[in-house]
C-alpha cells in the first residue's frame, strides 16, 4: 500500500509519497551511464543531459513518477487542470556532497524521486513563517510546526517521491553515507485553458 504524507508547510502543499518502487538493474545501469558535470557549489554531480526521462530506457520510470504526480493533483490539490512534465534530470552525491539552497524556475511544481538515499533528507525554507506574513514579528515557539517554522526537514528513504511547488526553496544536507545518493528531479507546467470567458481572462497554454 502506498503511503501519502501531506505537509502544509507555510501553506505550501508538500507531499511525501512512499512508493516502494526501485529501479531495475538495467534502468540503474543506464542512469549511471549518463554523463555528468560537477555543480559549482556542493560538489554534487548533475547529468549533462536534460529530459532524461524521455530516454526509452527510463520510460517506465517516467510513467510511474508522472502517475504519482497526477494523483497529487487529483487527491491533494483537488483541481481539474492538466499538467505536463516539462523537464527531468539526475543528480549524484558522494559522501560530503550536498545540494545547495535553490528553487526551480519555470515550474509550477517539481518532484524529486530518490533512487538511492541512505541517511538523506530534504529541507524546505521560507523567509517568513505563515503566521509572520501579516505582521513580521518575533514570537516564542512552544513546539515547532509547519505554521510557526521557517524551515521544515523531511527524512528520506530510497524509493521516496517528494512533490512540491517549484518556487519553494530547498536544499539537502551533506551526504554522510559511503554509498552515492542518487535522485531524479522533474518539473511540471500547467496546460490547457485557464480562466473563464465571462471574466475576459481566459487563456490557453
């Protein structure tokens, strides 16, 4: 049974899905064969190729990631709009490597699927907590929660899929495992007709 956890951190609909899905030896071998370049910060490796899920060797991987994303749209967002996967890429991190703080441009939503993730986590962060948005004041925190915090850390295991709005800043801590941390990232954009004709704001993307 697939386990869904929805975290409304700062009002953002973050979803952690325990897929229990793992790449086959053939899929993993192809992923490992992709050329890489070193990120200027964090020491992590990024695939030279983008849209890696369009390769026929990863066709089944693309399908199950996109299927879970569509369930997120239907069951978490509960909206009737359609989305397309507009890009995908891979990263690898050796011991001591990390993914620096960043967000994803040109993406309504993003996802991260963890191929191999020993002792891993992803941390989301905002400048203000949700209750700071009206008045930017300090307050005494009794227990940290997703409404009074400016960061939220999710512990990650291999096979996990995390979906979140692309604008939400996030990072990973340095890897402490002797085994490589491997993941596939993807971004999604809305498509179809938006708005209604009676408000004169309807557009087609």
